[in-house]
C-alpha cells in the first residue's frame, strides 16, 4: 500500500527553490481574497533583498476554515503542494475586482510562489523567534 509523501517544513523564502509537486509545510498569513480563494502569505525570514510571497489556493480546504483563521496577522500552519501558476487559474483572474482583506501590494521585484493547500489549521500561540531558530537548526541538519 502506498503511503503519502511527507511534507517538508520550510521558510516562505525557501519556496522559490522548490519544484512543482513538492509537498511543503510553512507558517504565515497576510491576507485573504474571497473571489480567488487565495491566501497571500509573507514572512521575511531570513531577511532578504527580494521578498517571497506565497499565494495559497485554499479551495480544497475552504469548508473547514473558520473566518478567524483568515484575519490579517493570524498565523496558520499550511501543508500543500507547490504548483506552477497555470495550475491555479482562479488566482489569475485579474479582471475581477476582488473583495479582499489584503493591504498587500505586489512589488515589482517580488517573487510569488503558488501553493495548493491540502490542510491548514491555526498555529495558536507562537514564539516566532523560537520557530525561526528551530527551523534554521533543522535546515542545518538537512545539509549535513
């Protein structure tokens, strides 16, 4: 019997280095756009010159999401698959004037990575510095 591939916990900034189909887990939330069913996530760690934004399609998990989970500033655990832009057509509908909780404006040099969420849940209380330190240590272990 085949078992599911495990997800890999990454920083948002690491998403740009992964390929379509990679299963990932990460934290964050910036805002939610109703018409496109997408979360826009940012977490500028480690600080970089080019920001990375995750555009997360939540169509498959929408029924289990509570409105409090989508508020700006809430931290969510997200497990999903990196996807190429053409696999998330609702995010491409720029002609729709989207009702959005987003104050995020796309920067010219911003790197955007699409992810299809398969599960998400609230992080709850989070010590962000401790999270960053622990994930950095895990990355170092993977390199050795």
